């Protein structure tokens, strides 16, 4: 069955050092491995420096074994050369397990866990549930202009471990966090960044966001809203 590639496929890491991290598959080729040059860097000694790639094709997303040792797994089965991915497929590289989601419509909620990372659980959002907040790129160092759907807590920075990864030298590795408050509003908190976090042109350390606010981090500007603009 052909997948809808316009809807934003992504991975949710379920086990390993990046537990709970969401990885958007916005590139035509997303590389995975132990090399820091990979798009998805796995700090796992059981993973090869260049383990695998996920390719975006007209037929859907394909997992390609780049090492040739058949030790990339989908649903417990080794991948020989390439395999077409289906929604909720379980991927395993070394000691790192993750789930492939074919579209934004399958995005699970995110709940906090004790060690400070976020754990996605398999519960899909209802369209009739409370308003969903977004950060919409106005100008960004990212190649992909699609809005970010905000989860209960998201990190922003130059580190690939951040939920919102900005490839910009003016951005700190962990620059800021956006958190949902108990009343359903969102706040942005600067994480002692070198260049500051700005809302509507003003430098802030902590700010409760309102619809229409413009957030600037480095060269990237985002509009905060509760519906996609």
C-alpha cells in the first residue's frame, strides 16, 4: 500500500540512550549509525558507524541496510538490502529500538518519565480533543518548512538530540524548552543560551506564549499558534 509522504513520517525511539526522542523523516535520505555525521546518531557500541538509511520514495519509506551485515531488524526480522516500511513497524539497530510512524495522524501523545526524557505511548490524538499548539516556521535554518506540533515538553537547539533541531552556529546545543502548563497554555524557557531567546523582538528568559507570538532563536523565527496557519 502506497504511503502519503506529505503527512510527515517520523520515528519514536523506545529503547536506548535516546529513549522517547522523536525523529522527523523530512529528508529524502535519513542516515542512521554510530558516526556523528549520521542524521540519527546512535551512541551505541553495538551499532555500526553507518548502519542504515531510511529513503523517502514515491512508493513509501524504505529501510536500507548500508553495512551489508543483515543486522538491521524490522519486526524482529533482519533486513536484506532494503525493506518497505509500514506504519508502526518496530525497528532495531544494536540495542536501540524504535517505531516507525507513516504520518502525523498516528502521532502518539508524549508523557514525562522520571529521568527527564519524554516517552511516547501508543495513543493517537482525537480531533475533538483540546487545541493543539504549533510552531510555524517564518524563517528557519531547517530545509523543511512544515509546522511543529507541540508536545507537553520540547527541547530546541543545535544538538541532534533536541526535538527541534536547528543547524545554526548561533544556536546553543540546548537553547530553550517549550512546556505545556497546567492550564493548557505554553511557556518558553531560555536554557542559559549564548545568544538569547526572543519573543516579539524582546529577549526573554521565561515567557508564557500567546497565539500569534513570534519566537526567534538564532536566525530561525517561528509563529506560535493553536491551529496550523
